[in-house]
């Protein structure tokens, strides 16, 4: 049987207010992610849970949930909930303290005032359920001397200062002969490129301002001139209204009209959710081993596919309750069978819990 405490935990995931008849009510509030700069830790978004002693009127939400999960009448569920509240209050008055499992601790002082302390380690925000704190270690950046920067810029490697700190060490460890050789190669390459361009353009008699070529088109034009005796016919090509240079060879030089080409249309990939895993056969489920709770279907499908690929020997299943999707394993028809499957999943480092559906 699903206990009243389990019903309260279920409702904390889905509701902003959960009232315990004749005792008080829990109020949840969204709490954004927190960055602890001193401890270098990032904590995920969560829900903060507070308790209001004045919210005692029964709204029927807890009783109705207990009746649905245990397949009993509303009257029987109401009797069970009130009996639980009476026993809980008796222990609180006797010991001045009582605990709701995985929710928090109630204490009562000498003046009879009841206070509540929430277990902050629990996360009842379904969108971030299962997320853990992430260690965020600050990056230590090294210092580069002004002399090294000047040497790198003179050698044409100024981009390495920003993108690759290792280039600083490589350059500084070069001997003077290697540095002189590198500089000579760079100068020879630049002069060769300029000479090639200046010798090719007078023969083509092309007005560069009339052409709309990118860098690839320019190098392709030069290649055509070098490899063949033919003249070059350049015609702009427009793809989806954007004109870019196109190069072809012919016996005469001419500037043709733009040729418009329809760009190929692409379709967005569709994601299909399977309802089976491996060779296992799906059956009617009364217990579910929950591994994740999501509002976004894409996140639910991602966890579903991840669990299906692990071949754990149990059926991976998805159950929807309103706007929330539960992803987990088929827990069978009894609580003992579900507990065995849950322990098997935990041995595979999968955080999960049992839910009756």
C-alpha cells in the first residue's frame, strides 16, 4: 500500500500547495540555480518547501491522491489520512519532534509553536529532478611577457597569443637559426603570392569591381589560368537570392546574367519513442521504477533512449500523468518484485524509486 508520506512526496512534484488536513500545508517555490564561488560548485534549480500551520482546511487533494493510488473509496481514504495525521501529531506532542521521510523535520518548542526544517538535499522540481551539483574549478591563466608578444607578432603568429598558450613555449624554445628560417619562409610565400596575382590579372583584362567572387572563387580563377590556355568565363550564381561567383572556361571572356538555382530543402529529423527495450515483452504495469520525471518531452525521450541502450534486462517504460512524463522500468505486479528491480538498477548507478501506477 502507498503510504500518506509517499502521496505527499508525489504531490510536491506536481503542486504548489499540499495541505495535510487539520495539521498544516506545504508551500513550494521555484529556486533558480546557485553558483558558490567560494566552494566552486554550481547547484541545479530546485524547489524550496515551507510549512504554514494556518492551512488546515481539507481541500481533498491529498485524500483523492491516496484513494487513486491505493484503489480505495474516497471515504476509506479520508479515514486513513486522518488516522495518519492523528498518529503523527501524537508523536510530535510526545517527543517534541517528528520526521516526514525525505521531506523535513517538525519540532515543537516549550511554547507549543511548531517549526519545520526542509531537507534541502531533496529536489522536488520535476524539470531538474536527478541533477546533481557540479564542480566548477576556476581556470588559471598564465602570464605572457611583452618581449614574447613582440616576437610573436613580428613572426606573424599574433593569433597564437589568444588561441594557443602552448605556442608561446614553442616559440621561446626555438633557437635563433630556426626563427630566422621561419621568417624567411613567410616572406618568400607572401612575395610569391603577390607575384602570381600581379602576373595573371593583366592578361585577363577583367575589372574586379564587376565581379562578386569570394576567396575560393579568386583562387579557382588563378588555378584555371595557370592550368589551361583558355580564357575564363565568369558568371555570378544566385542561390536563394544570394549571388556568388561561378567560374567556367570558354574561348571568350564574357559576363553572363545571374543563374538562379533553388537550394535543396531539408526536413527536420523526427524522433520516435519506442515502448520496448531489447527482447523484453511489455506487460501491464502496476509498479513503476522511476528514474526521471520531466515536463519537456524531448528530455524524457533522451533519458528513455539512454536507459534502453544500457541493456539492463528490464523493460524501459514511459508513463504520462497530466503534463509530467515518468521514465523508468516496469516494476511488475508486486512491491517486492519492484524493490528487486529497483535495487538492480541502483547497482548500475541509476538513481530511482518505486511508484505505484
